C-alpha cells in the first residue's frame, strides 16, 4: 500500500494518498485529475507520467525487498552462494 504525495491545484498544498485507492487518472487540457474510490476526486499539479513512475518505483522496490527478505533471491550450490 504505497503512499504518494501529490500537490493539489484547487486547494493548494499537499495531499498524501494510498495508491491502491486510485481508480484512474485523467488529463484534460493540462489538468491532471486523480479519480479515487469512494467518489473522491483531486486535481493535481503532477503529470500522469510522474504519478505512474512514482507508483511503479515504489511497487518494484517493495517486491524486490520482499524477495530479498524471503531468501528467494539466492540459490545455494554446495558452499557457494549465487545471487541473481
């Protein structure tokens, strides 16, 4: 459940949202609108590409960290440990 910080246009200031509640992101004449669950709607300064890059980076890091902690990222052959 990655949280991302966005800058609101209409009320000014920052908002922190749970990325799992984002339904879709809409662009209309240079305005980025984030549609969320429960009917919430926010107009933000960030372009769609920046939002999607943040979410992708956080999810990738979360999965990578989980794999490393589980030990699935290493294989033992005899006494030698190989890392992928």
